[in-house]
C-alpha cells in the first residue's frame, strides 16, 4: 500500500459523522483535522494514518472510540519523472500498480531514436540513488534489464538515445544502423544486407574515434562493433 506524502488530497470518514473532504497533506507531512488539530501522516499508509487520526480525536475527548477511514482522493506525492527520448518529458502521476510500459504510454511512447534499455533512478532512505536497468519494450534482454517493473513515487525514468554505427561502400543497403549488444562486424555487415557483388570480404575497414583520435584498421569478423563506428566495405580489386 502506498504511503501518504505532501500534496496528497484525502477524505476522512468517521463512522456516524459527515465526511471531512479536501484535506491536503502539507509539506511537513501533517493534515489539519477539525477538533484534533495537526496530525502527522506523511510517510505512512492511509490505514495507519486513520489510526493516528482516531487516536488524536480520542485524546481530544471528542470521541470515545471513533472508527476512522482515510481515502486518497488525489495522489500528488506519487509522481515520477520521465527524461530523454520520449514523446513528452515531464512528471506523471502513478498508482502503486503503474509499470514502466504504462508510464511510457503516458509520456507519448518512446521515439525511434530511443535505446532498448533505459534506467530507473530510485532514491533509498539514505539518499543513495539506485540505477536499475529496465527494458523499454517489456521483454527480457541480454543486458539483464528488468522487463516491466512497477514504479514508486520519486522514481525517475531515463530513456537514453540509442547507439548507432554506419556501414557504407559495397554493401546492399548502406546507412546508419542501431547498435545491439555484443554485435560483431560480421553481424553488422549482415544488417546492411551483406557484401554486394562488387565488394570484397577481405577489404573491410573500420574507422573509429578513440580518445580524440581517429584510427582506421582491418577488423576480424568476430570483433565487436562500437558506437559510432564507420564500417567501409571496399570494392574487390580482382
């Protein structure tokens, strides 16, 4: 069950009494209850908050044994942020059952430029932020990303831009392609349709930028492609 927090709007139901509506949890985590005064409810569930209100009303001498129920009418504390390659970045209200995929739908979906894995930033009680890899399409990945976790208030979802590589020269379809985990040079060229009739599998070069310098080298088929690599397939000399 979710906890109450600043900005939440609640309704208090006291058995045999008119409902007390439109109460807001303050920045200090308290609500102002008629007859009982300020009651601290921030950080506890609605059930525990109801017990605290009942105790305050009983301690004030207004009720002998009040039966109190608290309903959340609008949850403003359960907000998460979405950043990066989505339709509309911003803050969104969630429920305790909202998943990453449902949140992405609220944010207008992911862009074509989005990576397949994002990161859920979740602060713990000590203030440390956990960085949890999550799948942005709801399926398992080879990177150990969580397929479709539920969210918590205070989470932030970061959707990074996908990494790409380039293939040009004597291939069927030159162009820019999305880099996949552990993709080899052979797989990258296959993604571009393979070497065409004019090309040579023995005349493949990679141009790669590293530490501010550009180097060109002949790769092995099993070498892994890196982001922003430029793969050139040259024409056969025979």
